[in-house]
């Protein structure tokens, strides 16, 4: 009831405002002096003609999306912030990759494959023909062909290579994503047709949410399968929106041209109309299943490791090989500097030695571990192998996460050590790892931890634990960067003297 009176108040206020403008002497002078200009502006708000309010809305929407598209292209050309995030998001999703999820997202990505779109488009064409909506058939295919042609030419112009860790082999260039483009153009157009035909609000809402879900799922499948960067998908969405606006505009123009025609259309009878709907939907589902079962792409879950490089001196790895001194946020902003450089025979030896000094190997992030982490944090319980927030160094997600409980025995407070495996090896064939350390002091925003600013104390803790256990063959402490006072990706302060331990394990 309160909303009812508030709306009445707004309506009354708007009418009073219009009357005040109409009776204002200065406004009258402007109207008398510029009748054509005011007439043109008034015409743009005319809801009875397509070239009025509808065309104004479509034009403004098209212009806005076009500017976003041009901005995305500029970001790609100038390697702006979104491109900086591309590789890191790609490697982050790679770290979560498993065969079950890969097979699931292959089925999702099939919804954007050309054979599926063509057959689905033909099925929709048959339906539109049955309900006598021939103009919608034209605008549907105009949207599909236009968006795909634009994307094809864009790939030729920009010719961006695909990510190196793609699950599927794709022959075309990466920028922009054709699947993301057609997802918006085709499935968006289907949502538009549904909204035009459906009468009940709950059906219209279901159609809209279903369309958005399919579009987002197709885009994410391209990211998860590693065949596109995030900027490819984003730009593909924008291209699809541009052509979707064009297709809808042409359809609405036809409706305004013939007031007796509407998108609902007519068929011979309601019975045949319903029968046609079910038959065509069944045909689409059957084709999708058959095509999916016969689709046997070559799937690659493992990434070929770069060729190892031999080092002469452990202390010279940053200068001799130009390795980054700092970890990074997902957009490439510098965080904590590397504070530990460790040489170990192999991955198993590194894990074994840290377990020997009381540091547990963190679990990978998945649904089960995430739920358990939130539950442990909520009840302030211990979770010695809780998953850790991903961190980046040299554009890669950390390979190993180790954690050690504090005296509180709570998942809210724990010592953290993250390590990245480099492609460097010693003369003895041992592997080189770089790492950072921190202390969690509590939960922030109920989704991540807050760290203690004194990260040097944590560095000393790791060194003393290894030394006390007699696991260090030799070590050296050197200054690698100037003293730093900075912030991590969640805004937590940290400070360090810029020194790092170079440790060779026994």
C-alpha cells in the first residue's frame, strides 16, 4: 500500500513539473524560437511511431554497446587491464580443470557450435513459418548471418592466437569469441520472440532467465575449456548484442508498419500449433543429443611443460632469467615479493619435507572443500588442509599451498606458504621453487582471510622450522628488492625488508 501512494506521489509530482514548465515564460520563448528543434525532440519521444520513442531507445542502446565494443577493442590493442587479466584467469581456470567438468562443459559449448545453431535456426524457421511470421524468419537469419560474418572478419583482422592450454583444438583465431557472439545473437533473439508471444509474467520471466543462463553458460564454457580469454568472450557478447539490437529493431519496425500484424502470429488451429511446438522442440533435443554423442574431439587435460633451463647460481635466478620479484593480483598489480627460493629434488620431496615440519598440504578448491571451509570458519573450527585463495606469480597460479595451525587451532588463523614451480633446474637436476608466506589473522567479508602485515616474521618461521628439522643443506639470505610497504589484492597492508632466503634442501 505504501508503494501505491508513493507511485501516486511521483505521478502527481511529474504532472506538476510538466505544468510548471509549460507555463514558464522562458520555456515559451525557447519553444517559439526553436520550433523545429523542439518538434524533432518531441518526435523522438512519440510512442505511436517506430521512428519515435522505439527507435530512440534502440539507437541509444546500439550506440552504448558500440562504444563498449570499441573500448574493448582499444583495451585489446593497447593491452589494457582486461588483457592483463586474460592469462591469469585462463591459468586459474586451468588449475580447476578435471575430466568430469570438461565433459560437462563440452556439452554446454556445443550449444554454440555452427551445426547446432543451423539446425536450431531451421527448426525455429519452421515454427515461425507455421505461425505465419515470415518477416521474423528474415530478421532471425539476418541476425545470425550478420553476427557470424562480423565475428569471422574480426578474427581475420585481429588474428589473436588461442590460449596454449586449450582443451579443444580450434582452427580459427581467438578474438572475439564466435560462440559468445552467436549465444547472444541467436538465443537472445529466441528470448525476444518468446517475450513477444508469452502472456503470463511467470512464463516470460522463465524464458528470460533461461536465455541469460544459456548465454552465460556458453561463455563460461569457452573460458573453462581454455579456448578463449575473458576479453574474447566479453567482446563476443558485445558483438552479439549489436546484431541482436539490429534484428529486434527490424522486427519491431515491421510490426509498426502493419498494425494488424504482430509477433504472436496465427496458425490453423491451437491444436496444430501446440503439436508443432512439441514436435519441433523434440526434434531439436534429439538432434542435440545425437550430435553431442557423435562429437568426439581430442581432449587435452595436461599442459606440456616448458623446457627446463639450467642455472649456474641459485642467487642469480632473478637477474639471469628475468623472473619476477613480486607476486601479482589477477589484473597484474604487484603484491608481496618472493621471500623464499627453495631447491628440492622433486615435488614429492618438497611436500614430504614440509609435512615433516608440521605444514599440511592445502586441498584444491572444489565444492566439497569450499563448503567445509565456510562451515569451519563459521564455527571457528580447525581445518588443517583447508583450500587457499589462489595467488599469482609470473602469471601462474601457485602450484603448492602449505599451512600450519596456530595456537588457536582455528581455520580463521593459520600460517600460509605458497610455492610456484619454475622451469629452472640445478646442475644436479633438482627443481627450483619460489614462494611467499603470510599469517591469516581472521576472516574478512566472510569470503577471504585478513593477513598480518608482518610477512617477514612468517619467512623466518619457515626457515627456522626447516633448520630445526635438519632439512637444510645450505642457505643464504639476500636482499632481492628494496623495503616494501604495500597492499595485497584484498587491500591488506604488508611490509618487508625485501630480503629472501635461498635454501637448498637435503
